[in-house]
C-alpha cells in the first residue's frame, strides 16, 4: 500500500479522562507524526489537537479507530490528495 499524508483533528471534550490515553497513543505513533499542534480552549473546557501524519490508509484506519474508542473525544481524518513530488507551491 502506498504511504499517504493525512490530517487528523482530535477534539477532546473530557480532558480529565481522555488526556492520558490520547497522549499515550500519540507517543506510540510518534514516528508517523509530521506535525502536531495543540490548542487548549479553556473557556470551552475542551482541547483540539491537529496532526499531519504519514502512513498507509489501513494504518490510518487502525489509528483513528483506536482514537475513536477513547471516551470523551471526537476524531476526524482526511487523506490529502497530493502525490510525492507534486510541485504545487505558489
């Protein structure tokens, strides 16, 4: 399977129960993570994590499935439609 780049958005509603399992899962998949940005929204009692990851589509499915099983969060993934070597820079 070809390696693709994926954007993952994680919204954590229950920081108390979901923080540690998410942190552990991200640590275990650190070699796939190209970019990680965290945005705490303290006034809403939530936190958002944005990831850019590089892995096959089945690996992304397994990763997002594991995230989705953690109570207190929502996860969305999107596979980028760019091929290695595309030169679409402006």
